């Protein structure tokens, strides 16, 4: 059974930082593309960042220079370091695994990130 469990969300002031984690089990983590998505109220889910097994990364323009995706293959964990947070970053953040023709096959339950003063 594949499980993805996110943690690290919360309430933070504008300009603050958070680090999200995604603990993965049930798949060969080191061989999988991994992604972080977010969905704000009333908006479509969007890809925030993804990372290949080899460590190549990709970011949506709105987070470039502020967010960093990384992976720890020894501990089957995906991270999203979020710096200089803005109210526009407020959303439910979910990790995803198992990239295929139809997109990602496996998803976590999501963790809420709220950026507000």
C-alpha cells in the first residue's frame, strides 16, 4: 500500500519560512519523480515544484528563488523549503508520486499553509 504523509504546514507571517515534509512508503522512492502541488480556495490545483530521481528540479514561476524542493532517498522523504512566504502562497499543499501518462498516481492528504499577519 502506497502512503504519502505530509507535515510541516501551519500559520506563518508574510516573509516567514516553512519546511514541508512528505514521508513516502510502498514505492521505490529513489526511482520516482516526485512533486509538490497546491490548491488555494476557489482555484485549480497547480504544480509548485517537482524533482526527478537524479535531482533535476522544476518550479512554477511564482515560487522561483523562494522555494526549494529536495529529496532524501535514504529516508524516503520529500521536502519543500518555503522562504519569503506571501499571502498568495496560502493553500493546501500536497505531495505526489508515481508519475505516468495520466499524471501522478499517488497523493498525500495535504497540509494547510496559511500566510497572514
